[in-house]
C-alpha cells in the first residue's frame, strides 16, 4: 500500500495547473477570486484546466466571501452546471450566523453532487464546535476530506487541534482524511506526518512571487520532495 502523501495545489487557471502537475501535485483545488479566499470558477476555467492536466480536480462551490450559504438555489444550480461540464470532485462548506454548520444548505448541494467526492473546507476553522460539526456531517455521501488549519489563525495556532484530531482518526465523525492547509509551512510537515497526517494543501507557498504570479513548478517540487521524505 502506498504511503505517498497527497499534495493539493490551488489553481486559478490552466497555467497554474500545468505547473502544479509538473511539480508533482496530486490534485488541484480549482477556484477564482483568491482575494475572497476562493470562489466558484467560471465553467470555462474549469474546462480549460480539465483539458490541460490529467490529475484530480476539486472545484469550489462558494459564491461570496465568508461562509454563509447565501442563495442556496443558485448554489445548487451552479453545482449542477459543474457536474454537467464534467466536474466530479468538489469543495464546499457553509455555516449559520452562530457558527454552526448550515446543514440544510450543505445537504441540498450534496444531493446535487449525486455521490461525488467532496471536501468540507476551512469553514470548520470558524465553527463554534468542530466536533459537533464533524458528527453532524459524518454520514453525508461523498464527504471524504476536511481542509483545515486547526484554527482560523492558521497552522501555527491550530497545530494542537490538528494533532488531536489526527489521533481520533477512525472514530465517529473522524473517518475523513485531514487535509492541512492555511499558513502551512514546510517546517510543519515532519510533526504532522509523524502524527499520521497524509494530505497537504498549498496556495501562496506554490507562488514565491505572490498571487499575481503563476504557480511555480519548482516550488511545488520542493514540497513534493519534503512530503516524500
């Protein structure tokens, strides 16, 4: 059985995607508008990326900054349009004003995904109760990953929570993979790997020249080398 860690890289377009795959990424998170922390990309962007690379793509379903669902009918429509365009893996997550999971919105979108694999994103890091959120979502079809830094402030502050949740893997609510991202640095990797974490998500770390520049294949290669140990 392979012990290779998953490396997911944020891609804003085909140029990013090509560089990320060349550097050794296993999967891309496909978004637009990184100033809003990543929103649903245009269908044309998804299609261009899908045509450019052959690794897995997880497409964001999020229409506005923040973690409120907003117009759930529109979310469901967008999810259906992406499915029709060929998307088969997704990223989503919605909270109510009190920081609880918006289960109605999540369930309605997930129903449209029809069993596709999906990640609950860093909304978990803003949740009032991480454990309660996990247990409410535990049986939803397709949920296989939580993207989390362990804290809204990033991995430095969230490392104790990440290690605690890694130790609970396999227990009710903790069957899903932890995908660590959000202020993640290379020096965090040995501790996380030792705890059993096997999936890592990078955005800015793949762009040494900033978000106005494309993904650097060599930066991704550096992460790949560290993860492969």
